[in-house]
C-alpha cells in the first residue's frame, strides 16, 4: 500500500484521527509509541477503507507540551500562536497564565491573551490591572465578550487567526468553548463526530482537537486544565523564556549565575529596581526548582 499524508486532528490515548483530504481516517501507531500530537503532519498507510497506521511524523515547526515530574503531555504541534483565555469572572490563575507564556516563548510560538466577559463592568478595572503586567511585556491583550457581543468578538479574532494555526487554552469557566463555537461553525457537531471516531464517548473535552476553518487556517481547542507543568525546560531555556530577563542576561558578576541568590546578579538587581515583577521572578525560581526534580 502507498503511504499517504494527512494532519492529525485529534488524539486519544494511542488512537488518532487523521484528516486526509476530504476524509477522516482512524489511525494507530506501530507498537506502543504514542508520541504523535494533534497538528502533526503524518505519513500513514491504509489498513482498511477508514483505518490506517501512522508510519512517520513530518518535521515539526513547533511543539507545545506540558510536563510533570514523571511524564510529558503533548498539547499540539505546528502551532504558530497561542491564545490564553481569561475572564473577569471567575478569577483566573496568574501562575497558569505566566506558565503558558513561558511555554510559548520556549517553543517559539507567539502568545496572546484574550480577556473575555468584559461586560461584567464592575470587575473590568481590577482585571485589567492584573493583566497590565503581561501587556507591559509586549503580550497583546484582546478584550471581548463572547456571549453578549459575539459579532464584535468574531470581527476582532478572525483576522488574527487567518493563515495561522492557533491553539486556545484556559481554565474551565473562562468561556473558551463559547469562543470556539463562535469561530468554528458546527464545532459541537464536529466534536461529537471526532469523539465517536475515537471511541472516547462522553469525554469530549479531554482531548485536544483541531478544526480547519480555511485552507491555511486551523484552530485548536484544548481541554481546560488547572496545572501547566514545565519540568522539561532546562535552566538555560527558562532564563531565555522570561523576555524581561533578556536585557540583563550576560551582565551578572558570575558567568554561570542562576539568578536566584547570587551577589552581583543583574536579574536580581532588576527585580529590586522594579524593572522585573517579583511575581515573575518568583515563578522563575519555582520553575528552576521543578526542572531539577524531573524523574524521566
């Protein structure tokens, strides 16, 4: 059988759904390998009219994943931009937002923040204040209300996503599903079809799925999660993933400075001078600690 090419649009365990032209094909990997991610371009061989085996993965442009002490979890491949969805209500986690931004920086992926539910006016000012830290670092913050102003939300986001492969992430309750339904016609129907094909039943939100909204535009929905472990990032990768550290790197007293407690550290000096937010440096310390704990 000849090898064909397709895009992985969903992954559930070691079962994958591959979009090949107009057709969706259920695929598995050979042996126990499960290192395929949603968004991967794969070469596969047909084993029956609607089933196949993935033979190889084409070279990835980017790979976004999270990890804990024991293992890593692939989120998506070949994404060009990441949208972190937060809202005025319920409260969001600064830790999760910062970790997602670090993951994007480390992976060479452009990052944006979407502030949803701006119609809850009494909470808008304090939420904007919290997001100012990220805006000041140069991350765009897009304000909208998916439920009360859906057309304006679409007009704002569609041009940003045109020609890109975008992944939306966020904690539960931020309105990410409402945004996906705005941006992707028949998203719920497509999700049900994907779930049925992957035999994942009712667990429609436990896997990452890709929707093609044009020839060159993909929108990837990820499950809501509260934790974003980055145990896989080395100390060198971490210091470069905090973009505000950049001007100070190479100016420390010691060439092998860890930017934790060392005398003459330019990064610590910038924290004291108010140029780096203490919250961000505290996260850097935490991530360096986590990086030293990994067991895989």
